[in-house]
C-alpha cells in the first residue's frame, strides 16, 4: 500500500506533461476560433459567390 502512495506522490510531482497539456488547450482554443470564424464568414462567402454566379448565368 505504501508503494502505491509513493507512485501517486511521484506522479503528482511530475510536471513534464503539464506543458504539453497547456499547449493542447491553446491549440484547441485556436481551432475553435478558426471554426467559428469560418462558420460566420462561410455563409457570407457562399452568398457572394452565388450572386456572382447568378450575374454571369
């Protein structure tokens, strides 16, 4: 039982994975911002190209 406690304490003290997790959270936030921007501008661009297509056709 003491061995499990030592392993848990050693795992909790290890900070090597914290930076990777922080970077992944930042990357996920950027991906969400890009997705939101594309969603909001996507409809406008679709309408623009549809009107251009209708003007030629």
